[in-house]
C-alpha cells in the first residue's frame, strides 16, 4: 500500500504540472482530496496496512495531502492575481480628468424682480403682506366696487371655483383684507400669484403682480406721482422718462396708467412698444371713496392711492425676454443666465 501511495503522489503531481486553468486545479483537488478522492480512500483503508507500518503510512498520507493542497492553493492564488492585473490593465481610469462639478441653483428672474421691488418700497416705508390666491368674489370684485353684472368684470376674465369663490384675478383684494383689519395709516406692498384664463406670447393663466396701497390723512395725487416716479427711476434707471396717462379702474378715482420710455428703442418706436415709444408699466389711482366705505374708513378723513403691476412684464423688459412662457418652463439654459 505504501507503494500505491507513492504512485498516487507522482500521478497527482504530474496532473498538477499540466493543469492550467482554475477549473483544472479544482478538478485535481476533488479527484485526490475530495470526500471520495483517491487519497482519501487510501487513508480510509489504513486498517489493511500491517500494524507496524501504519504510523508511517498515516504520516506519509498527511504529508502528501498537505503537499498537493499547498500546490493547488498557490496555483489558484497566482491565477486570481493574474486576472486582477488583467482587469486593471484593461479598465484604465484617467485620474487627470476633471471631476463632476455641482450645479448651482439661481434665483428665478421673477423672484429677483420681486425682491428688488420689495426692497425699493421697504426703503419708502412699505411692509409686505400676503393674501389668499383662492378668494371670495366679495374681496376680488364686490368690495372693490365691481358689483355682479358690472361691465368692468369683463376687464378681467375669471376662473370660477364656485359661484362666489374665484382664483383671484389681481392682488387688489389684499387691500380690502388689510383695511378691514387695520386702521389708517396703511402702507403695504402685496406680491403674489394671480390668475386669468389667457395664454399667448405675453399672457400665462397664472402670473405675478405686486399691489401697493398707501392711506393716510392728506394723501394726494402728488404723493402718488412722487412715490411711483421714485420707484420707477430706481427700478429702470434715473434717466427713465415717465408719463402718467388717464385711465379707469372701478376701485380708484381718478386713475392713471404709468408708462416708461421704451427700454428697447428709447422712444423711436419698435415692435415691443407697438411703435408708440412708450411701455405701459402699471395701473394706479386714488382709492375710490366707495372702497373706503366698504371697509368703514371715512373718506372725508383719509385719502390714499393704490397701484398694481405685473412682474413678468417688468422682468421681460428689464432682461429683454420676448416670450413670457420661458419663465415657467424651468429650462436651465434659460435660468442660468440670471
Ligand atoms: N388691479 C389692477 C389690475 O390688475 C391694477 C391696479 C391696482 C390699478 C391698484 C389701480 C390700483 O389691472
């Protein structure tokens, strides 16, 4: 049996020296050292060996087992490291490439204009108040001197939610809400979203307005002119020419629309200003006594002025944007310019 054992070792070593792949080495291991392997079987039959030779036989068995399994482990480790090296050579990483940078957000142009206007009026003593976008008919129309079936309702097409509930068509209802709660003097600015069923290159169904209201003893049209002139010159530049044009709003009397000299053509006439040389910027007027009566202010005691303007329009003129829909598409190429 000892001879058989030596023969087995030679055989195993011959097989190992011709093995090349991982699979072949593993096969040798199973063939000799596995549970039913040749060496395992010999060792199991140690009882057939003459008694005095058994220790030697056992020792040799173990030595051969160690030798074979050691060679297989070494070979497998070598194969694994070769493969790793191959992968490293194939998958080259260029460590000199620049890393991925983070994209920074920008302040939306509408937000920028709102912040700028609010800060100009903060300097004039106005504080910011907000109101609901889903509004009662009473605040959006009735209390502003626009009764049901009044033709002035046609000025502002309206999204109705229920008979008496609308999406506000302007920020003017905030005037009423403020005056109901607060006695004069009042000096507020109210930015927010407003809604009208309109959609084209210069109208979106939702847009932004800012409302202003100032009420105190002895306020006159001269105050309106002074405040709005100072505001528009701060917003568009000290040299901006303005004109106040008579207009009509049910909640102001008298009313005026304010134009600035066209920022595109400086007044010579272009497509943006419709060849007129002027751009309509805001609506304004002295608060109508009927409105004061609705909030229990005494029109004999106090007077005031109000104004409203659209932020998209201001932003389009300030930044030279020709299509209002760009504000709402969230295209980064557009937004990153601001
Ligand atoms: N609310 C008016 C509009 O949306 C603007 C305005 C506000 C006019 C305040 C006069 C006074 O057209």
